[in-house]
């Protein structure tokens, strides 16, 4: 047996077997990486995508990611690559540290950042890159759960400039589920990182019912240093978490306000359209930086003062320099977006009824080769190209016939919709995420669904694009003048909250006057073949006199056929993979 020293699990690993994270094995009484210098993601990103809000603002950095984690938290956004490292590990690309740093320099990155999974489980590879990065004058950053040993901390300290630590709360049951035996270790690590001069940001996941726990933990962080920005990650019902754990955006904003009472800089993520992503001066209240959502867990600065000093004299505590221009990533590259792309593929696999684990390595070898993640983005924005992905996935997992049947069903249901709405007057439809002032990109799949369902996607009148959309002004909201507002099934908002927001902010358009607000069920408009149900729901809502189908009956038929469960038994989830959280 050889003991792994990298994290507090201190796994005893016998020759040839692996530890809890499945990323280290034992060979000749030494702990060795299973995939040394192998990477899942190597791509340039803006640091706010990771996210860092007070560290090297607007800087471009080279993101590197592997697979695996030493924890197993319910609802993890990276579940697909944290829980199945063996399967996805077959698709990793071997790139040595010199090549990575050369790429970072060629792409004019100011630093490197390990994000998406836990650096502790690929520590020797990360350290090789980090040391070389420092030699070449780049900053080194990572996202981490902070559950690493003193041994690891001492290896990281000489190279690490900044870190985002994701805390797991204080509830003993939740910590046990994550695999955290001693929560003090994480707080002690934060103290040591701060004492060593590392820039630390802390992320807290806000799940319903845990507000007081979060406030207690935020107070503890602030007692270490009130310069640490607190990021509130609104919980999303990913993985096996049910939607009952998902607070609404107004509920998370209320939590931010409570935390703001004892620390100046609190930020709310996963909440499109919120103003709680902005930095305000604690002394005079001026807005020093405006930000908008930029993918799961991420944001981007819309404006950021170059001096990091308020006109009243307040100094915003930031690390590094403020870059003059922000960098924008391509497609589904960067931050946590690749997890959505991988789930997208796995969502088709589960719809095909595949439960043979031996298919997974074949799948990822094929899809991750030649930068497969980036290519997925363009292929999932149209119904026509979606069929091609089903065909490809079905071929790889030996389910050609089921793939053909799925495609035939999707085509038949789509044809019913197009026939029914043909020639009908098209209502103006604004597709939103979160608050109604966050407009999805006009080219997104959801707007393609609106068009197919006989609507006029007015999002296309907004020239700017983001990930997956942009904040719009009240003038733009009035200009698009929607007859319908559709709220995404991914980052959602209760219909009543949408109505209340518009009334409070004097955003009165026909959709609000007639209460034409559609809250799309989770995963019915993007990410899984269940989009067909979203299409039928949209058409039925826009053109009830022309669409005779009953959406519930259609859903029941679809769920029974492709997931083997009646619709009424479904526990809704934002997961692209699972039809039901339980
Ligand atoms: S890093 Fe992995 S193998 Fe090592 S102690 Fe932690 S869980 Fe076990």
C-alpha cells in the first residue's frame, strides 16, 4: 500500500489500483498520475469566466482542465467529468508544459488558470505548467474546493497567484455527501493562502433552505479577510438535485443583501439580468464595474474603471492589473461551458437507452478528438443539424436503429407543428433567461424553436451577443415590444417574478398586459431531445386555435418511449442527461 498525500482522504492505494478520485495509482510504491500531462480543455478565456471578479480584471488566460475530483457533491456542474474520469480520460490530449506555455504566450495570455475540475487530482501536471508559467512571467490561478493537504498547499504556495475556493456549506449531512470529513481544513487553507499573499475569492452555493448556513460561513470568511469577494452561486438543479433546492433569483438577491450588511463585495452568479453582479463603492454607492452573466458560474465585465479607484477616493481591492480590453471566448469553450457540451452528448445517449458503461470511452475518444467540444456548439443551433448529431452518437454507441427511431419521432412531431402554424400571424416573442432584461442570442436554438413554432423571435433585433445572451436596456426592451415573453428552461425565473419585475421597472409591453409569459419546463428547450416538447408547447401557446394536441399527453408518450417512465413520475431537473432527478 502507498499513501497518497495530496488531499485529506489520504487514500491507501495498492499496486495497480486507484484512489478515491481515480486519478492516481500506485506503481513501485510511488503515487503516480494516471493521465500525466493529459488535458480535457486547453483554451483561452477571460478570467471572469472562471470566475474571478477582483483578480486581474478582464485578463485573458489559458484555461487548462483535466477530469476527476476528490469530492462528490450533489448537483455538481462538472458531474459528468468529475464522476467518470476513466471514461472521459480516454479522450484527453497529451500536451507537455512547454507546449502549453508556448500557446499561452502566442495567444497573448497574461496567465494560466486551472478550472472546471479539481487541480489536486492532477497536481504534478498542474505544477509543471505552473512553474514554467511563473518563469515566463505569467500569473497562475485555479478554482478549487480547497480540500487539499498541507503537503499540496506547500507545493502550490510558491506558484499560485490567485484561487477561487468553492465552499460546501456547513450542514454535516451535505458535507458527508460531498466526502468532506473535516470542514476546518478548507477554512485553514484559506487562512494560509491569504497569509501567504495569494489573492483569494470564495464561492458559496446557495441552495434553498441553507441561507443561515451561508451567512455563517460568509462571516467566517470575512473574519479571515474583508478583502475577499464573496460569490454566491445560485444553485442549479444539475445532476441528481431536484428543483426544490433551486432558489429563485429574487431569493438569492435577498441573501446577497443580507451578506452585504457585513461585507462590501458580494456577487450573484447563475442569475441572468441581476444587478448583483455589479461592483459598487461601499463609501459613496457609485457603480465601479458593471457585469452580466457569461455562462454557468461565469460573468463578464461590461464596464470596469481602469484605475480601480472611485472618484470619492475608495480603492477597490483587486489583484494584478486591469486589462484594457476584455477577451471573448468562442462557442462552448471556456469556463464551465464544456460541461454543458459533454452533457449534451450524454443526453442523447441516455435518450437512446444506453446503459452499457463500455460505450462511454468510445464516445469520448471520438467526440473529444480534434477539438470536438468546440464543434458541438455550431451543430446544436438548428433542428436540421441536430439530427446529424443523433445519427453520429447512435453510430458510436451501437444504437443505430433507436437513433433512427428518435429522429423519425422528432421529425414527425416537428412536421405536425409546422403544418399547424403554417400561414398564421407571428407574435413577437422575446426569449429570456432569468430576468426579462436578459435576452438570449438571436442565433440560439431556443429562438430557432420560436420561429418553427410560428413566432417572430425579436431577440434577433438585438445586435450584441453574449453567452448565452446579453442584458438589454429598457429602451431596447420597449423597441422589441414582445407579445410573448418565454423564460428559458435552463436559467429560469418564476412567471410571477417576471411579471413583478416588469411592473416594478415600468416595462409594460403587450406580453405583460396580457400576461403572456411562458415558463419553459426544465430541459424542454435546449440540451436534450426533450426540446421537441418545448416546441409543441411554444406552438400551442402562440396558436392555441391551430394546435389541437395535448402537451401533457405528448410528453407522457415521449417519456415512456425514450426514458421508460410516465411523465407524471418525473422529478424535474436541469440535467441534460437525466429525464428525472430521481
Ligand atoms: S488526491 Fe485522490 S488518491 Fe489522493 S488522497 Fe485525494 S482522493 Fe485519494
